[in-house]
């Protein structure tokens, strides 16, 4: 299997009910499965996860701080032009 580096996968975390830990569980499980499926195709250090989250999306901020980065960079989303965290 060849992995296209330009491929984009998005998960609308807002679709999951808040306060139940579902978004963290789904994202964590998805990353683990993704890594296992591509393990033989990826060279070290593997893959990285990139997230662009709107500044007003507190639920996604909490999940991203736990699983991606505790110190996101403030940016402007190139698609929407809105302030975001990367």
C-alpha cells in the first residue's frame, strides 16, 4: 500500500456528546489502528498528526492538548481565514 502524504483525514469531534470522554477514546483508538495498519509501510519515526482547531472549539482543544500538543501555535486557517490553533 502506498500512502499519499497529501491525504487528509478529518474527524468532526463536535458530533460526539460532550463530557463522556468519547472523542478522546475514538481518536486514540483510531490513531492506534492507523499506526498498526500502516506499520509495515512507514519508515521511522512513523507518522505525525496535524490538527487545525478553531479557537472557539473548547472541546476539541481539550482533546488535542491531551493527545497531540499541550502548546498549540496560534495561526489563521488558510481555508476559512479564521483564527485557529495548530
